[in-house]
C-alpha cells in the first residue's frame, strides 16, 4: 500500500504487518527517485518503478530494513558513517549482532550464529546474516541530501544501534524516525552497539524538531500529539530504569533483575527475548555505572551506590 504524505513523499507499507521481517519505507518520487529503507517486501515494491530508483538511504543495518536491496540493483546505496562496517566487515558484523554473549548470559550454547534458519515470506529475498553491500557513500549527522525539489536531513539518532539514523523533511516537517518506532513496548536497545543513554538523547532530539507528521519503521502514520507519543514511548524505558534502580538497593544478579516485571516479555518469554532483555538490563547498568550510581560487584552482580 502506498500512502501519499505530499506530492512526492510517500509511505510504502508492507503487504503483511509492518513487523519483522517487514518495515515501512519512504518513497520520494522526485528527480532522483529515492527510497528510505528496503524492507517492505517485493509485493509492496511492485507498486513503484523499481528500475527507476536511483538512491536508497538506509536508516541502519538491521535485516528488516535491508533485505530488499536486491530489488534495486541499479540504485546507489548510502548509510550512516557510524554503521558502514556492518555492510563491509563480516567479523565486526557478527560481533555486533551480539550473540557471542549468549553462552555467558544464557548458560547454554547458541547453536546458530543468527536466525538464519527462520522461515520467511516469499517476497523477502534473502536470509538474515552478513551480506557485503557496496555503499556509494555515507552520510553523517545534519547532512542535507537533495534529490530534486526535496531536501532530506540525516539525523544521527543512536541508541537502537550505533549508526541509526532518522530522516527529516524540513520543508514539510515530516519525520521518519526508523526504529525509534513508538512501539507500545518501548524502545529496543538489546544490541551489542545499543546504548540506553543514547536512546534518551535521540528521542529528545526528535522531539526538538517539532515534527508535524511522524512515520516510523513499524507503525502507522501519526499526525497528532507527536511529542506526547514520543515522550510516552521514552517513558517506558525510563520507568524500567527506575524499577531496576529501586531493586538494586540490595545487591542482585543479572538473572534476578531479569526475573523482575520489567515489561520485556509481552511478545513471549522466548530464549531470544530473555537474552535481549538481559542485554538491555546491562545497558541500563552500564549507563549508571558510568554515572557512578551503580557498582559492578563482578560475576554479573550489581548494587546501587
Ligand atoms: Zn533495528
């Protein structure tokens, strides 16, 4: 489905739900036909002139934003400078996928490196895992990308991943915020290169732009109460932070913290969700250790100072 935001800025919504493995894309039908993200699936892309797409901007390297790049072999591809390694360096890619901590945090060996054996819909071209992708260029925070009459501002918004970007259209105050996605479960920062403090700063940065239209990777389009929505979204992580800190008035282990009701398991208490929840708790702890508010007692035990 294609939804017009103005004459030449459109949202491409996946045929299935805009959830993993799919994401929303932005299509800019201008002098240089441009796509932001490539995870909407082949059925959704059947509605645009695929062979005419000249440029693809990637919000970040996660699979659900990149698996459709093969539909656009002639397009130039750009990503944020902080995350270009994920397209070029296989070793670093697998390290930042984060699963090398699995055994340590879960107490058992993870059999596969990633979810490479999952079954995916037919219009998803590839499986998760490293694919070398030639970038034609990189962007950095504040860069203006001009594709005809449309100006796109690149916004470095790390936290979800280190090179995560949002894109702002300053002339009509449309914001594409990528995986800072207003999920009712709050922000996700369970990656190796995720950072809780950066999530807070990035959401504040989006609010400061005073967007009038908000498109995220995984939800519908929002036109009202955008600041409130962003604040409520961030608050989920801040409430969690408060609970973790309150619980650490006595020393506790990571496993004990993960047993607390922190809102991590709404999509099921699967091994992956448990693993990611532990990584996210560690992101909270790292933030407070750095601020001198939590002490690391070793052996994954922590206490508030
Ligand atoms: Zn992501």
